[in-house]
C-alpha cells in the first residue's frame, strides 16, 4: 500500500479521570482511554476502530466499557446488503418533494439524524500535550459533543391497504345486500352467480394489474421491449430510490461534492468559509452555543484536522484513502456537510452538520443513506471496502438506538473484538448496559498482547522496541502504562505504531 513508509505516531494519555457524559448528562460518569495522534496510516486507524477506538480531530479515544455510564459499541452496516426501510423511503420522498416543488415539510422530520447530529458523547479534552522534538502541538480543544436529537426512532405508521371495492346491486328482484353484513331484506331464492358476467376480483389485485399495465405502456413508449412482465416483487435498490428523488426537471438542484480535507484540496479551501458559516449556524441553533464558541480555529481542530495520511494505492478507490468532507450543495449553496474517513475496509462517518433552515428535511438520515450508496460505489473500485461505520451505538440512550435500523448491521464485542449481529445483541443489552456480545466462551481476542517488549517506541527521533528502550532507561517506571496501551491497540498495532516517549 502506498504510504507504507509512513508511521503512526501517538502519545497515550490513559483513562483515569471521568468527564461529562453527553448521553445521560452525568458530570463524571464517562470514562475513556485517549491518545493524541501526530500522524496515522489508514490501515492503523482501520485496525483501531475495529478495536473500539474512534477519532475526534486528531484525538483518538476508546470508551472504558465496563466503567463508563453509557457503554458505546462500535456499529457497522453491511452496505452491499442494505435495503432501505419504509422510514428511509419516506426521507428520500421528502427530499424529492422539496427538490421538485421547493416546499419544505411543515412538521419535524420523521427520520432520525445520523450520529453526526446525535453526536457521540465525545472524548475528554486531553490534559497532557507533548513537548516532543517532533513538533509542538497546541492543546486540543476537543469538543464535548452533546447529543441533541429529534425523535429517537422514526414513527412508522402502519399503512392499511383499503380494499374498498364497488358495491354491486343485485339484479335479482332488486334486493340490496349490505357489504360484509346480512341482507337488508330477506333474499329470495335465485339461480346463483350470473355465468355471463366475469367473476368478482379484489380491488387490490385490480390496482396491481393497472399499475403493471401502466409500467408496460411507459416502457414500451420509451422503446423498451418486454419479453416478460416486470417482476413487481423485486425490491428497488437504494440507488434507484435516490435517483428517483433527483428528477431532471427539479427547480432546485442537489449536488454532492467530495473534497479532501487533509491535506486540504483547492476545492476545500475555496469553500472553507461557506462551510464554516453553516457549521457556526448549526452549533448555535442546534446545540445552543454562544456565537463566540464555534470559532474558526475550533472548527478546524474539530472537523478539518485529521491525523490520517492521504494514500493512493493502485487497488484503492479513485480519490484514495484519508479524510474528506462531503458537501451537499442545494440551489448553489452548501446546506449540509458530512465529515467522513475513507479507509481500506469502510467509509467511517465522523460528523454531520447542516443549515438550520433545512432541519425538517432530516438531512442527518438522508446523508447516511447517501453515504451508504457512496460506500457501495467505492466497493466496485476496491472490493474490500464494503462496510459503513456509523460510529457508536448506545443502547442505554434511546435517542441513539436508531443506528440499529441501518441493517444488516453488527456490533463489536468489547471483549473478543468480533462482530455480532444487532439482532443477537439487543436482547443482551436489554438486560444489561454492558454485555459481552459474543456468547462463545472460547472466543478470545486474537490480537491480545503476547510480548509487550516488541511494541515500538519513539525516543529522541529513534525508533526501537520497548524492550531495548526499557534496558536503556531502567530507572523509568512506565511498564504498566505501556502494557495497558499495547493491550488496547492490540499486538499487531503495537508493533507498527510508534509510541512517543519523552
């Protein structure tokens, strides 16, 4: 893979102090291990998120699952097998109506925003910053992300198929019969059904037949010959639903632009101010931030800075790997921005912010559907890239359960680091906030640390195994800290990542 000469360089902070939980509002109930990443390869980050880590800017953190008040389980969607639900289709239809007619929904959106809107509880702000000989890093103003969601789950109304057939008057002796009831008058003996008339059919079947005939006429008019009637039972793909929502004759045109945020592309630089202004409005309206809090520097640190090194391997996607912004341009202006990471096996959603004027369009859920479709597109260029990561699933917070609706989906077991389907996990999480999701007692951590001495450290610009470092500096008492760090990142990552030692 291109970029193989690059190293991931981190400083480990531990995880002893509690901080405010954005889910249950406990002031000291949230605990996580943290690292400041000076640089990171996409493969290392892929392996880290598959062990429960997640980034916020350049800060990488991992919840302490048994200790934190609201355990956060990494969740991924099998993008290739995803089929939109009724609620997802409603969101796409809502966007289609706005694009074609320019009318915003009057009521709050049915759909649930992405985790970028219902943000993760967020990491604590690092209390230690390196004064290394690599470079001086300013103290990261890591934002304490607070969930501020709309409805926790989309209300799905059961659509009742009304089969109101036309009531027919009997021609036999002018006798009327109430539908589904008894005779209004005593009926006289007759000869039975009139053999000259066609048999009665359900209105539902008649509607299906008329719809099929219309489809055949439309396709025939477009010059498409049909050898067989269309299979009406074949479900439409996500791409077909999205395409239908973007009609060519729409009054407002929606365009999704992918721009690299690190290193910043020319398109990113040209649209930076417009994107920042949307973020500022979003923070003030949705999170009630004062005008001076969502500063430009805070925006850069939180959503623009990334430790991920850009990589362009020959077997990777066209735009390469790394950190990007997906900008949603509607009628010539930015209305939403999805912050994503493109990694060897997945597209990872980092954050989503949008213009408050468009809250009713459920842009959080809409962007998730577009990002799933984007993942499917990338998979055609890079076969291993087939998952969509939605961040953390927090079952103890009802507002965060909506992520489980993007199915098929898996949760990461916090002990074996194996993936378990959401359907199997929910009964366990209904009984306990924290649970070992993989119920096989023999399933263990394949990356459990076997030899901490092989972990790489960086000291005074020199890379060496930890066993060499510990022999050179016998007076240092950091063995327990390095052991903890190695157990959290796993043996393979410990042997690739450079742990900075002052």
